[in-house]
């Protein structure tokens, strides 16, 4: 049985919950209250090296990081969600955009709006005075422009006929863009892609 260490408000956890639903894989959920710092234990560090959610145990194997978990699940249970070899580089590039560009822009911007600046600063490991909200906003605009350009010419991010794990990774926080006060209507290709994902069989919306 798979066990997902989960938090209902986390976009990173949502990527995994969504993917498990899309591939029809059963799992048990274990709530980790990261906002109450309940993740900061030696026991949880055995499962997740940075004490972060999401983490997954699959039999005797523990995997942490949403991207690593998506790849683990696709390789083991749903290889149709991996791009074919000619597109594998594109799939990994857009997984990287999720893990770097989105994780350093839209993700923290949303966090400031959802939990407030003081709490967000704590989770980001900086003092509140050093919280660079205009920088997050500028980086968010930049990544959204790039994503919109890519999706204007490609139905799915890896340039494939079917969605891959890269779409699920990037969708995690794009699904929550309004919580960061982002108007996705300004990015028509992202808006159209975002409307395609809920049409996939098994889709579950974000949130508790
Ligand atoms: N690279 C990781 C980042 C995970 C992450 O940022 N998790 C946040 C919740 S969304 C967390 O556990 N924060 C609590 C903490 O860092 O103490 C991933 O993609 O899963």
C-alpha cells in the first residue's frame, strides 16, 4: 500500500494527489501539519530528508519531492504518463520549470497571500524584512509568459499528444494561481490548458 504524507493546502501535495487519482492508484493519506511545524521530527526525516511534504512510501521505499514522486509513480504504475524518447528532454525541462522557476515565484507568492508575510518568511527560511514580494511577482510574470508561449504552440508541455507528468507538475500551482491574486485570463494559452486538465478521467480539484 502507498502512503502519502500530505497537507491539504499544499500545491506540491496536490500534484501527487491529482496524479494518484488520474492513474487510479489507491493510497492512504497521512496528514502532516507543516503549518504547526509537526514535520520537524526525526521520525519524519527518515521519510523525507528535508522534512517536507509531499513524501510517499511505497512498500519499503520512501520518496520525497513532488517531482521525484510523480516520476516514481509513472515509472512503476503508469508509463503512459512519460513522454516517448524523442520528447523525454522536453518533459524533464518542464519538470525542472516546476521545481525551480515556479517553486521560486508563484509558490512563495501564493504562500504570502495564504498564510501572511510573517508565516511565509518563516517557511521560506528568511526574515520578514528580506521577503522580496516584488521579485516573486516579477519572476511569476516571467514564468507565466514563458509557459503561455509554450502552450500557444503545444497542447501539452512536453510537445506530446497526451499529457505527461510535466503537465501535472506545472498544474499544481497554476491551479491555485487565483490564491496568489494572478489573473490567468491574461494568459490565454495557459487558461485553455488549465481548462483541459479537469476533463481528464479521474481528475480531482485542489483543496481539502
Ligand atoms: N521540492 C519539494 C518542495 C516541497 C515543499 O516546499 N513542501 C512544503 C509544503 S508545499 C513544506 O513541506 N514546507 C514545510 C517546511 O519546509 O518546513 C517538492 O516539490 O515536493
